[in-house]
């Protein structure tokens, strides 16, 4: 498992949301992988321990990513 696969995944193109999530993660000393679009998340989708999906990207996620997975917020 790569280092990236062991980290939570944030899928968002919203810079304000990204900044907020990274600030909270930084306080908790948790490194997060950020994918700016759904297509960039395909490789980590099934192996990340937690996926945070921007609601605005949910329609694209339904069309692009494999079946639903546990640990999706």
C-alpha cells in the first residue's frame, strides 16, 4: 500500500472547502490526499481509508467511480 493510499482522500474543486478541510486535518496532524476532480481520484477511491466527497461532485462520482464504498462522507 502506498503512502497516499493510507491517507484519507478529499475530492473537491472548491478551494475554500479544501482549505477548511486541510486546516482541520492539520490540527489533527492527519495528512490528506486532495483530488481536484473525480477522475483524479479513481486510483485511490477503493483503497483510501476515508473519502470526503464534495457534494457538488457527487453526480460526476456516480457516473465515474466504481460502486459505493464504505467510509464515504
